[in-house]
């Protein structure tokens, strides 16, 4: 019997009677708290660059396309090389150790961004930020599925989504406040370093909290693996076995992967360039946009998170096995018009209104989308499969999203003032296609969820 078939049989026939007891609620929710802090800090370090587009362009003499490469491709370059080996480590090693090391790497790299003096140096530092960030989602996804039973997974993942929106809100609010304060001071001379521009000092300051997040993992217990983790083979299954499993169930994984990729291209493009759009179209400063967007992330977005997991749990109680994916598909369909209309609003107030509505709808599915993915994926494959899933999100989505918008601005419309047209085009094409992919996945997802009830 080949190894792919053996792995599939061992996983499919896992005996739930041999599973270890669930961790105590206190242990589980404390671990979620540490995860939340980690995610919030990671998105603070990842997202602060979006606020600094104009000063970086000015001081380093960059184009929109070059800045987009710093936002996207430089950040995800590590995924292309070591993302899967790290994921294999996650599938058989200590996941809390991986997370502690990852937080240290991205924090130090963020601080080093503050020392960059040209495009190449800044790009290399962004590679380091992405290197640390690449392990976060696979490790957390793998651990959290061993902390909560299936019916509570959407709630736990939604709280992870709350950390996502809080992190983005902090990146915008704190980043805007810091850059606003430092801009008033102007460039400063620092001993042993030399002249630092305000945007450089901002990177250095926001990198520090990640080191504190790394230390928190010393207090986290590694949970026992569950749901098909006790394979007859030693350690995690090889990548070829994971790929064989995904191929065997390509009817559901295929459209889910593609839907995520298309939606993330549109989402990351919009998220990366919205601060610059408000500056170019309405004359807003980074501090002004950061204050408003930060308020949205910290106050409004949690409403969407709350609604999302409440709706998902309500659908589960109604007996819908596809509750999580159904919510995801519906939200992408409903949210698409608001993303398309936002760039055309005649006043910043109306644009913010579209931003708020679109944001609430988008964040409502963060937990549900991830929970749907975990429901149909065996435990020992979750790290590697999540890494492949993140290839779609990061390499294709986060990697291409900012650059697609920038290329349209620089080479199709040929005028940075027409950034709004690039944003509208990306949303109008990609959001409906993503929604269609999720809709196509509903039927095979239900069948797969039915066959994995015993996990």
C-alpha cells in the first residue's frame, strides 16, 4: 500500500474513543488570548507600511509599483522558499515554540526597517517580517483545532478574527499617531545610526511590542493533537500525501482555494492602497486617515466579528453542515457593491460610510472561513494544508493585490491621482468571481463535512 493511501486510511478511520480529553476552558481561552495578542501585533507590524506610502515614496524616490512590491512580494517571498518546511515542523513539532520564534523574527525585522536607507534594504527587511509572519497562521490554526470542539470552533476562530481587525486598527491608529507626532519633529540625528526620517522611527517603535508577544508563549501549554492525529506512521504525513489528499477532494478544496485567492487579491489591494487613496482624492494626512480607520477597526469591526460567529452558530443549530462556507459566500456577494462604490464617493464621509459597511461584512466571515477549512482537514495535515492555503492568500493574494492596483495606476491609467479607478476595477472584477467560487464549493463541502462528523 502506498504512503498516500495508508495516510488517508489512517486518518479517515481515526477512533474518537481514543482521543484525549479537551483542555480546560481556562487553558483554552488563555491560549486564545495569547494568540490574539500575537495576531494583533503581527498585523501592526505588517500593516503600518500602508500608512507610510507617501513619505517613503518621497524620501526614497520610489514609484507606486515599487512601493507595492514592498507591501506584497517582498513580504511573501519567504513563503515561496521555506513556508512548507516550516509547516511540516508545525505538523509534528512544538507549535508554541514555532510561534515564539516567529514573533521574535518579525519584530526584529520590523525594527530593522527603520534603519533602511534605500529600496533594496527595505525590501530585505520586509522579507524578514514575512518570514516571521509565515508561521503564525498555520501554527495557530493547528493548535486551536486541538483546544475546542467543532461546534465552538467558529467562535474561537472569530475571536482570532477580532485580533486581526484590532491589529489592523492599531496599525492605522497608532501608526498614524506616531507618524503624525514624529513628522512634527522632522528628521533626527541618532548616535551610531545617523539621520532617521519620521517613517523610519515609526518602524523602530512599532516593532518593540512583538518581542513582548514572543515572551508570552513561555506561559502557553502545547495541547494534545486530536482528530486523526494518531497515525500509524511516525510524525506528520509527507507533502506528497497531503497533496494526494487534497487532490482526492479537489471538488471542495479547489473552489475554496481559488475563491480565497481572488478575494484576497481584491481585499489586500484595497487595504494596502486605501490610505493613499484618501490622501490623493480627499487630501487626508496619514494621521487623519489612521484615526478614522483605527476607530473602524477597534469599534466597528468587532460588531462584524460578533455577527459572524453568531450567524454561523445559528446556522449550525439549524442543521446546516455548510454553515461556515455558506456565510462566507453570502458575505462576499453582499459586500462586493460597497467595495466597488467606495472609490467613486464624492465626499470623504460617504467613502468612509462605504468603508464601514464593507468592513463589517468582510470581517464577519473571518472565523467562519477558517473554521470551514479546518472542519474538513485532518489534524496532522492542517499545518501543511494551511501553508498551501496561505500560498493562495499570501503569495497570490497579498503578493499580487497591491501590485495589481499599482500597475493599473502607473501603466494603465498613467496617473497616480486615478488610483480610485484602479481600486474600483479590481473590486468589480475579482469580488464577484470569488463569491461564485465559494458558491460552487457549497455542495461538495456539505458532502465532505458529513463524512468527517466522527473526527
